[in-house]
């Protein structure tokens, strides 16, 4: 399957996926934030298909904001926009993108010892909700 995404489409997909990992990292405990980000990033660059080709690079020049709230204000709508874009342009890739993002956040959730913190679990719920809002 050949799918061609515009530069704007690629930015939307990257902002959504890499932003989700950033949200999880920001929600992680001080000692685990780096692990959450690392494990989530590995999951994104391990994606396959047309979505995988787009997600191999993090978005350049994006200013996510200084607080978790500012980050969420950008990323959560971008996740919904990315799903809408994929459902319209490449329906088979919508599931691939959703699964890739969910694997990335799961990798982050399970990067520490024991179960996820309540903060990480809640952020994962918000990300999943944004993906499913499309």
C-alpha cells in the first residue's frame, strides 16, 4: 500500500505520537520520567508501515509549552486530529497509528518497577480517550 502524506499531515502525526510520549514522560515520577520517555520513543521508532516511516523522526521546531497542561492542550487534540486524518486518507493506517501510540504509552507505563503510578495511568487514559474521540 502506498500512502503519501503531506508535510502538514506528517507534522500532525508526529506531534500527536511524540507528544503522547512527552505527556507520559511529564506525568512520570522524577526518577522514572527518563525511562518512560526512552521506552515510549523506542516503541515509536519501531513502528511499521506508512505510519512507521513518518514516526521515525520526532517533530522539529515544535514548542510544546512549559507545563503539562500546555502540552496536553496541544497533544490531546492532535491525537484526535491524527486519527481523523488517517481514517479519511488511509483507513488501514488508523489502527496502526492507534496501536503504535498505545504500545508507546504502555511501554512507558511499564518501564518502572511495579505497576503504573496513578498519574501515569490517568495520563494513559486521557491519551486513549483522545485517540478514540475521532
